[in-house]
C-alpha cells in the first residue's frame, strides 16, 4: 500500500528545499572575527611545467605555484582563500603555444590546470588577446572559473565581451572580484586579434564600475584585478582631478587626462583614487610590488611564477554589521624545485606531448646566436631576424629589436625550442609605407631609448643603464632603464649613429643597402612587427609621427606569425651560416661612431649589466 501524499505539502517541501540555499547565502555572517586570504599570480606566460624540455634546468611553474598555494590553503582552510590570476597566461612558453595552435582539439592545458588548482577567476591580459579569437574564445568556454575583463566591451552594444565580475560567498561574506584588461591593447596588437571589441581606459572607468557592482551586489569585500603595471601613480593634482569627479569639482575629461599619462601602468593610480575597494591586484610590468595601508593594498606578484602575491583581510562583525576591517599584503617566493607532485603526475602526458613537439629538429646552426650582442651593434642574431623580414615582399627596409633579453643558441642541431629563444612572441609581420624622414625620425627615437650622448669623459655610460636590480629579468646587476624589445635597429640601410650628438642628430643615413641614394621625401616599404605597427613602444607615434590608429592606410602586406616565417626560413636553408644570415648588399650596415670612443664605453657598460 502506497503512502498518501498531499500535493500541497510536497510543493511546500520542494519550495523550502529550493529556498534554503538562497536563505543561507543571503544571511550575513555571525558576530565574530574573520580572516580571508588572497593569493595571486600574473604574467605566468605559459610556464606550466618546471622543465624547459631540452635540459635538466628547472624553472618557475604552475606546478610550484600549486604546491605553495596548497600549503596556504591547508593552513587557512579552503573556504578562506581566494585565488586569482591577473593575466598573460597563455603566451610565452612551448606548452601554451602547443595548446594554442598545435593541439586545438584537446581541452586547453591551462584551463585544466586552473581547474585543478582551484582558481576563482582569471583576468584577460594583452598577450592573451594576442593569441587570437580562437584561443581566448575557447578558453572562456573551457575554464571552470570566469575569464574577466569589464573594460573590453563589444563594439556592437557596449556590453562586456568577457565576464565582468564574480561574486563569491565565503562564511556569509560576499566577495566581489572585478577584472579589467590592459586598456592600451590597440597599441599592442593588430586589430583582427581583438575584432568586435574596444578597450576602456581604467580611470575613471574602474571607480564607476565598482560603484555599480557595490550598488547591485552589496559586497563586503571588493577586489579589483587589472592587467596593468604598478606605475608611478598620480601627482596631487591628478589625484584631485580623479577624486573630484565624484564631488563635481572636476569633469570626466580632466579625470581621464590625469589617468592616461601612464595608461599601461595605472595600478598605483587606482590605489590612490579608488573608494570602496580593499585590494588592487595588478600585473603586466613583470615587477614585483606591494603597497599596503590598513584600508587598501596593492599586489603585483611579478612574473613567471617567481612569487605568489599574498593578501590578508581581517573583519570584525558585531550585531550583524562589519565594524572593523584591515588589510595587509606581502609576496611569497616560490621554490621552483618544490612542486605539486600529484599535479605533475596528472599532467605528465601533456608534458610529454609538448616535449616531443619541442625537441623536433628543424635545421642546423654553424655560428652562435647571442642576443646581448644586439645592444652593441650588428650581430648574427639580429641580422637573422632582419634577413627573414627582408625576405617578405615588398620590404626594402626592416626594423627589429632583440626580443630575448639575454639568450644564447649554440651551434649544432636546431630544435623547435630554439625558435622560442629567437622569437618568443606571437607577432605578425607587417610591411608599412614610410617616408625617408619618418624612417630617420623613427631610428632617432629608438636609439634615444637605448644610448646616452657622451663626450668621452671618465665615468660616462654610453648605454642607458642604472645601478639597480631588474626584477623583470632577474638580474641583480646594473640594468637598462628601457625595455630591450624596443631597441630597434634597421637593415636595408647604411647608416651611422654618432654617440656625441644629441637626440635628433645622431642617425646619419648614407644610402640604401644597394648603394642607391636614400631620400628623405621618398617612400619606402618597411617590415616590422604587428606590435610595432600598431603603436607598441610608441616609436611609430612618438618617433616617426605616424597616427597608428590609421595604420591600415599604410600597410601594404601582412604576413603570418614571425616565428612561423623563421621556421620556414630554417627549413629552406637547412643550415644557418654567416653567409646566408648576412648579405651586405641586402642588409646594409650600421655602427656606433666614433669607434675609438665607443669601444671602451660599450665594453665597460656591458660588463656592468652582464658581469662578463
């Protein structure tokens, strides 16, 4: 005999079962003292595994980060820890390349690792956009947590292309994580990589977004995670302009102007101006930083899994209300040799697949390619980049910079892994029309980021270096003040750089490589990276005076990724020699002058930077 069921009673029970989780989530925390911990990573750049595939050297990795985070999680309790990545996660290493472009059918390795490690959110970085729509659209679907970028908005309707924020409930507290990507992406990347989107500058956009989220979600803790560098912050006048927007003492244009001075490095400016935010997490510049006060903290963990950012927030609840809140922050160095062994075992098949791809022979090399030689003049490494670029019609001139700060590829068999040392980024090659005058102005700007004007007096430095460690490279010695990947030289020309002259008068172009006259008013076809053509480094805009927002009007040819062109060139050559890397009639020649002054100064500066 079946029991008699009252349908109304059953509906009430089902309603209560449905309502109970809602009521539990909506109930605030009980009176008492609570603590939450925030662990952050950023600029992982594909360092998923602790092996570099071709030798026994170890590297910082997500395997090591997992071991570090897991120890924190066990100490504080899983419900009390928030784990966030602040972008640039799927570019830079063989493993990310392999799952971006080679194995596109398996679930992306990064998505699976993120799920294993228990990330709560991942922010979009500019290099994640660089991977292209197929990669980041796929990642957004496969990640078990949100991919955040509130300021990447659709051109069709103005709504966020990615998820804008996440609210997670822990111990009755509502915690909002709002993500923002690099607002200067259009000056990093070719437009087809971010088609359908535009990027809002973060100031005052972040504050406005925070206000909306606070009004809508009533969070108890607010974390802003933005893929921008820490930066110098705003001066008092700039802070007043941004803060005055709320009070009406300044307008939006004033606030935007104040924030745009360091558009790629707005972390500290956000820290100085945001209200209603507990943590600002930033990234992008690869420079570890912590700035803390009792009410708001900034964390930038650096790059390549060297550190985990570590924040703590303590709250006291009385009569159902938060009566006190305090924050602190620090960095946890990650031991690269202390890894999550269970994670390593789980992802071992992926490692083996990447390694097999990585060690595949592609050709032979007769002479060493040494990237540091590019800072002192022509070198086989930079000559090879130029020769590949000049092989792309209709290029007459090439601009290129050393993209690996200090790498050496020894003679012998070249494997695919070596291509990442030669060319670590996923840039395309563009051929752009420029006048002779624009080319010269471009070179003047580039060399000014690289060298000083000198007179030969004792104690002078020819290279623009300073006596401080560089967290971007891990060097504890003197370091360049600028970014080496913006130290462009040219091929296809014969020219000198007179180090005695000031900016604007250093570059003396004598002819084209062929010996033909170089004319300031003539137009030439110049090969360069899509990053440079789109405005990266400011050399086209600030140096050549070219409006990179309209670069399409000047582009006469587009080629695929430069690493792929390099790969094809090696396959065709079979063996790279000094003869097929450099041809003076095609490449031309340049040097610093006067040589008797330059030689000793360069030798001294290079020893300070590299110690040899």
